[in-house]
C-alpha cells in the first residue's frame, strides 16, 4: 500500500470524472482537460504563490520543481497499478493522464501564467498533440469544434461497438503520449508491468514537462 499513497494523496481522480469517462469514452481527453482545470488550477495557483512567498525562486526553478514532483508521482502510480495487468491498465492510463494534466497546470503557474485561465485546458490538449492550436482545442471543449473522437473516428461509428473500455483506452493512450501498441501491451504482462509502468510513466512525464517548460517558458 505504501507505493499507492503518494499519487492518491495528491492526484486522486474525482469520482465524477470516472463517471464521465465511462459514459463518454471517446471524449476522454476533453473530460480530463476540463476536470483538470477545475481541480488542478486552484491548487497550482496556491502552490506557486506559496513557493514564491517562502523562497527566492525564479520561474525556471519552480518549473523544475514541478517536473521532479510529477515525475515521481508518475513513477509511483505506474508501479502501483502495474500489478494487475489487464485489470489495471485502464486505471493506470487514467491516473497517468491525470498526473500529467496536473503537471501542465503547475508548469504554467511556475512561469507566471494564471492556471485558472480557460485556455490552460486547451493548451494541455495541444501539448498532447490532440489539436493543432489552443483556439481549436478551446472550441472543442466548448462543444463548438470537432472533438478528438470525431476527428479520429470520422465516419466509422460502427466501430464503437467494440466496448466502452477499449474505446476509452485507445483515446487515452494517445493522450498520455503512447504511440505504439507494443509499448501499451507490456503493461498487460504481470511482473513486467510493474517495472515497465514505473519507468515508462516517469520518462513520458519528464518529456511532457520539458515540452510544457518550452511552451510556457519560451
């Protein structure tokens, strides 16, 4: 239970979000981005203000602090959920997406951006290569533009019959930067999954942190 505590304490997934993901799995990235804005933005603003109030710390150093903390959270989360193979692969991906979304809001706050700005969740989706620019992503979040599901599936609606969990997993894999099925498949092998998830989740989170730092830090 010890390895589960860190991500649970800081990054527990809201119950309401689970319900939205199950009900509308093809729009999982958008649901996570909007929930992240609600839950992570106030915490990120408070964190940045507290650090600046206590320490003589610059934007770049604050961003590195956010990177290190979230890489650690991703590593612990991957080790904890890797135990169950197929039974935990979807929770693993959802937890990783939640941790990574939190990271982006903290990096934005570290660089002086208001994490509560409505463009932050749109930028999160852009950083994950789900939309070409923040304005298009924001339109999708507002229900105006094409969602990830519509852009990805197009006219192949009959394929949604494969099941909600599989649909959710395929959408979320792209959201957390998994581009190949082989990498995801290793999450299903008991024993291997524990080590693989921990290493892969930390690596992918550090890569996203570097991208967010470049995006917000210029």
